[in-house]
């Protein structure tokens, strides 16, 4: 039998989709406790679902105590974020669609220190480099990709000529 592969979405995108709607989360948690209702042990359910035994027990106990309401996420406590959703949208647009050269940087690749300066200037927000990377990854779903070096002030014609001469010298028959 041919092995089925999911090609339209990555595993991370599917996890994000499940987390995006409360009804999806509750459904996935019901699937977690279904084997228990069918007489399986939490250890057997763990093997089937690739979840920790502890997490399955937590969902089962919350379901027994509170029903469907127990499978909903609890209200998050803690400090409110300093950055608003509008500012997050602006930051995402900045990183994805705008060039750092527009903000007087001499590179085409955004870095955390540059974003720290921009957030300070444009939004009056103080963040560390690490906090900016966390914002990009956890709040905006962006991942870091290392780019090739590019200097805005570089002369492309001279560069190509240099590479061509280098090839001629390197591959000369001896």
C-alpha cells in the first residue's frame, strides 16, 4: 500500500490551525480522552496519540470534573503584552514587505538589533534582541532564515567582473 504524505501543510501549520479555533482544540482534546472511554489505559493512549501520559491524564481529569468546559483553555493570567495587535501587524508587515534601507540601514536583511531600534523609534517600545526574536516566532509565526550577505553600496558590475576573472584564474589548465 502506498504511504500517504501530507504535502499541502507542514506539521507546524496543522498544529497552528488546531490552536487557532477553540472548537478545534476541544475536538483534539476529546480525541485524546476517547481511548480512555473505550477502556484503554492512559499508557496505551499515550502510544496511540504521541502525547505524554501526564497530559492525557490532565485532560481526562478535567473532563470528568467539568465536562466539555474542562477542555477549554483557562483564562491566561500575567502581565498584559506591551505591544498591541495593531503594532504586531505593523511589525509583521515591516519585516515581510519593507526593506531596512528605507530606514537608513545599509543591508537588505532585518536583524533583531535593527528591529529593536525601529520599535523604539516608531512605537516607543523597549525590547531586547531576544524578546524581538520571541515576538517574531511566537506571536507572528515567523522563522529566522539566514540570508546571503549583500551590501547595498556594492557595485554589481564590478562584482560580476571580479567573479569572472577569478573563474578564469582558478580553472586555467596547467
